[in-house]
């Protein structure tokens, strides 16, 4: 069965709380798709609706062309990997992985072959006779993944599966998980509140808030062109400042006023009050006498050492403090409190947002 998942008008309430509020999504076959958002945004409830653990109050859940909104979980072509591994401690790794195969009527030899191939896929070859207590947290999570993959689901649902692991292991498993998904080619729907996970692994992602999808797109689209201040702040670090759009040019750019500075931004926002979002790494510190367009002066408040980068906190005139991220080139404090520096705010790096948070077309 195809792994295309289509959600249309999906609604789920718990008493007075609207957990999922008219979600419309299409997830393509073989896509690594992430539902990203803070606790309580509706991402896990959406996943549970797809899995069949919850019944929707309205809307459809179509998997592989078949509406399964009322189909029980065990009859859906999906499987779920949870944050808690839920392994049977008294069973070996291969017994855990093959647990669901006993209900598929396979012969012993065929089942053993499937288990071995799946353990090889998740890099657990030779560990089949061990018990869960003899494995690390990362290895236990691989067993849980193998137990789901061995059943050949059309769609694999993953509910924050790396959340219980330490940061270094989580980073390594992010890459492994994406590699496994590309190798087997099935649809992965991944729930996380971790922005780095979503950016690292996703083909596309939906950022959620209050049961709704706030923005849908590839990681680069959502990160580089946030549609709201909520997206800009939730996905990474962003500098938000109030500005005024003063005039629109014919080349798709507009003149904006930031404090006493007149700058250019690539935007279709109408003339009037607005906000800008600019990522710390997109701001360049300009040295020397040469002056570039979109250059402003700023005063250094402090410098924060962060290993591979330095976060320079500065203030433009009397506006709010903003952050500039620069590579660490060995001088721990190249910028000191009170230093006056020049910043280049490139027009294509300045994202203009409406005052209410949503970008307004012309």
C-alpha cells in the first residue's frame, strides 16, 4: 500500500480543549515529515489520530487512498515508535523484534531471516541473543525501531523517539535514522519539539501551535522565510525589531526605516508599521573604512563564548538588544563592551513581518 497520508479538516477535542483544529495536510509516499512544536500544540494528538489511538471528532484520515478515520489501529498499515522503548525485559533482542511476526503466519526460517535483515539495518548485527538490560539506551531505541520496521508498515510514526537520549547520542542517531529512512523508502512521520532534529532530518515539516499548522515547508523554507514572529522565534534564534516600511520599489524590494537608518529589504509588505526578523548568523560585522548599503552602527553590550562561535550582543541606537553570531577564530574576546562596530544587514536576510506576526502580501 502507498504511504501517502492525507488529513482533511481533522478535528479532535478533549472537553473544552481543541487539541487539533481543522488540520489539512498531505504527506507524500517515502517522505520524512516532521510535526514540530512546543508541548500542547497538538502534534502528538495528530500522530495518535493517524495511528488510530484516538478517534477524530471531524475530518478524514486517508492512508494509501483509503479513509481510515474509523479503522482500528491494528488494521492500519502503520506502526509506532515511542519515546519509551516498551521492550519486554525477559525476551532477547531477536525475540523482541520478532514478537509481532508470530501473528503473520510466517515460517520459522522466514521469520528468522526477516529479523536478521532488520537487525542489520539498524546496526545491531550479532546482538540478537542479548536482553534489553544488556544494551545502551541508543541500542534499545534501535531495537524498538527494528520491532516496528520488521512488520513492513507503509507508514512509520515516531513520537519523540530520541527524547530520552543524551545530546551527543541523539545527534548521532538523527543521522542514522534519516539514513535508514532513505534506505527503506517508507513514509516517516516524526513528532518532536526539538528544532535541530526537525531541521536535520526532515524533507518537509509542519510547525504547529494551538492545534493548527502555522507554517508548512522544507526546513530551509521555514527557517529562512518564517511567516510569523512565532515561527522565527521558535525555530532557532531570531532578532525581532520594529520598523516602518516607507516605500516599495519595482524590483521586489522595499525601503524600510529602522531607528534613524533607511535600509532595503526584499519584501512585498505594504507601506506602514511592521517588524523584521533577521538570523544572528546572517548579520555581518564589517571592518575597515568602506561603507556598504544596509550598514548600521551598533554598540557592543557583551560577548558570550559558545565554543565554535561567539555570540556578540549589541544594541542599535536605543533599540532592543540583538545577537550577532561570528566564527570563533581564536581571540576569545575580539569585541569588548562599549566597542562601536558596523553591521551589514543584507536585504535578502531581512524578513519583514506584519505587526500581528503574519506576513501580509501586497
